[in-house]
């Protein structure tokens, strides 16, 4: 279980952080609780603040600023991993005084929030195997990301294809699916998304994922070849 705090005096900004954080934590298969605070005063007086593993803290808040809030937490010997959020990069350098781990600039970009989260989880030693969570009537189905060969869209449905040939269909858009996946997943066609971990070969107009042959459109061919080459160099 990871306890995450979000402290910002604007509700819309708290939501802008919470949504991508939850999406990534679910993908990682990480159990979590998220606590929201609308002021620094509210944060430092709440008993659960001592148990926060990770805190996203806005610097520019009314009354007690984020920097003063951070100093108050440190005086209480609260060692939460601290990530400042701010619209002004000049404030970032002040974070050294309170041993801030990282910072995020406003306006938020989901992938940057999720990248910082992953770094923080690694620092905390809480990283687990990543999962794709598929909502079903019987309850959520967690599928290990490493087991997924590809996603293919068919009208309003998306088909998830696993290494063993198992297929799951669900309603959705491929664009939305792609947003929450690791960088090893890349588009090869408007209707197809593949996992580079399982690419055996690139052919003219096709990509071979184990025994699965996935179409590659001309518009994606060059980007796919470059991504596959980079992927091989990193292995």
C-alpha cells in the first residue's frame, strides 16, 4: 500500500494530478490511497500526514505557502518523498532546503506526472509488475503487461491479445488505451498497437509478434523501424 498526498488550494488542480496518478498506479498493480488537502494548514494538522509515502505539494498557495508547509513537515520529522508542483521554475531551486525529490511544472502533462511517479516508486522500492486493468462485470481483471502482444481496435471495441493467444474484448478507444501503457508499446497502424518486447521481425507491411502478424501502415513504418532499432540497442 502506498499513501499519496496531494496538497493544492485549487480543486481543479488536485483533480488534474489525481486522475493520471490513479491511472498509472492501477497499471502498475499498486494498491494505494490518495489523500487531498486544500491548504498547507490542513495538511500539517492531519494525523495521516505522518504516514504519507509521497506528497505532491503546490508551492503557491494562500496563507501558508508550499515551501513553508514543507518546512513545517520536516520540523515534525515527516520524511515523505516530496514533489513540488509550481507554475514558476524559479521556485524549484528552493526545494533543496527541504530535500525535495522532484518537481512538476504547471500546466500538467499526464506523461510527466506519471514519469515522476515511476521514479518516486523506484526510490521508495515499491515498484511492482505492471498490469493492464480490464473492467468486467465479475470485477476487475489484471493482465500482466509483459503478457500482452498487441491491441487491435474494431469499431467501438478493442481486442487485447496475449502471448498464449488468449483474447479479451472490451469497449474503448485505442487512443485511450495507449495513454496508460509503457513506452514499449507503439502504434504500427491506426487500428493496431504492438508490444516491442515481443516483436520477432519487421516485414514489408507487417510486424511479426511471436506468431501473430500485425499490419503496419505506411504512415507508421518509419517511426516503428526507428523505435524497434532503439529498443534493440537498449537490450
